[in-house]
C-alpha cells in the first residue's frame, strides 16, 4: 500500500483517509475484490463513506495504472493491485472455476496484434471464457 500511496502523492494527489482505506482493502485482499466488497470494508471503519467515493478512488487508481480491472462475467468488475503482477484468468462458463494464466501465455497474441494489425494491445489483465476440462467431459 505504501508504494501506491507514494506514487499517488508524487503525482500530486492527496492521501485522504478514504483513499487509504480503499488502498488497504485492495492490498489486503488475497484475490480480486469488487467495489462493493471494498465499500463494505471501508464503511465498517468509516461509516460516513459513500460508495461513490469508492468508485471515484478506483477510477483514479485505474487511470493512474495502479490497479487493474477485470470482468469475470458475473455482472461486476473486480480490482487487483498492479504491483502484484500481471496475470490472466481462464474462466469456465459452466462451473465458474477460475485458473490463473501466466502473462507470457499471451505474448504470441500481443506480437501478432502488433505485427499484423499495427496495434499495441494492453494485455495486462484479462479473463478468457470457455469450458474447463471437467465440464467438457
């Protein structure tokens, strides 16, 4: 959390208590966390917080490339600290199982998009949907 808060301060942003609590919720999460889950955690410590504050803080962190945003197909996006590394997810549409996929697994795709389409893709955090081996049986 200190790295992210320092980066925000260096970029001219104030570190309000609400921002610190949002950062803490993201950093303490073992996995990806939704805005709603962050809001519940922050509200427990700071009852006067508004969910719009959480959304604005997440938007700021995303714009500053300090968090990644991933849609797992469940109707809400989840957030993850960019400092925790880039990885992707294979998501089974049938059972919902999620498997982490290393960043280098998509390097060929990134190269193809650049070489064939002159397109620099931002492949930092993706969810790829399909069917797992067990559900395919």
